[in-house]
C-alpha cells in the first residue's frame, strides 16, 4: 500500500478497510485495503523468549501470547499458576512486562497490552492440565470411530491410558462414567456449572 502524507485513520474489519483521511488536503485520496494487510507482524517467538524468564521468576507461567485486536495492535498475555490468578496479579505482571517490552524494541509503534488469566473455561492443553484439574467439571470432545462426541461432567480419573469423565445419565438415570483414551481426546476445557 502506498504511504500517505496525510493524517489517516484505518477502519479495520474483515471487509476491505478504508483509510479515512482526516481533514484531507486536495492531494490526499482514500486508499482501500484489508485489515489483515494493514496489520503489523510482531515477532511473537522473540516476545515469548523475552517474557518467559521474567514471568517464571515472578512465579507465573506464560500460558498464551497472541497479537490481536482489529488493527493488530494489541498484545494479549495470559498468565497462570497453581493458585487462582487475581486482578492484582495481572496488574503486577503488566507493570513489569510493559517496560520490558518497551525497552526491547520488539514492537514498533504504539500497542495495547492486555494481561489476563486463561479464564474459567480455559482449554486443557495436555496430560498435565488434565491431571491438575482432576475432580473439576470439564467439557471434552473425543473421537468415537469416524465421528466426534462431547461429554460434560466431572473429571474423575487421569492416568497413562487416558481420562474418565462422570456425566449425568440420560433422562434422570444414574450417572455414567465415560473412559476416553489419550489418542481419542480431540480437545477439552474446564466447564463452569451454573
């Protein structure tokens, strides 16, 4: 996209984005492009490498890191630890990693930093997560032959062979325990019961 020597505001959307000229002089014109074309590319692997040691020293795990937002100018950092993540934890991490990111010069231009926990319905990413949350309510998508099925209930067992989820029986019947081998687990997450 050609550079404009005009004050510009991009309207980002999946549709072609318009560069809206603010107080346009006669020489300026409207430029079309997609939001994806206008999105900056950040070195996420380098950012992860920069942040992980500091977060580990502070007692946190870097759970997820992503570039997001309509204009791609938001860095989302998700932190975790054994104890629940609080707002104070997010503030503390933000105050430490913000200057670290600024001084590393890995992100050109302004950006928004969002620090959060993985959430109440966090994805379960591997055997360690399933073991950690044994006894909790989960939602698991698993393969049964050529199709996938979903079971929601209490995670009651985790071992080398797989997991077991106790779910409500159909039409008020006794609870059912579903045994799922690791090779059949497609995805899982914690589930909030209301």
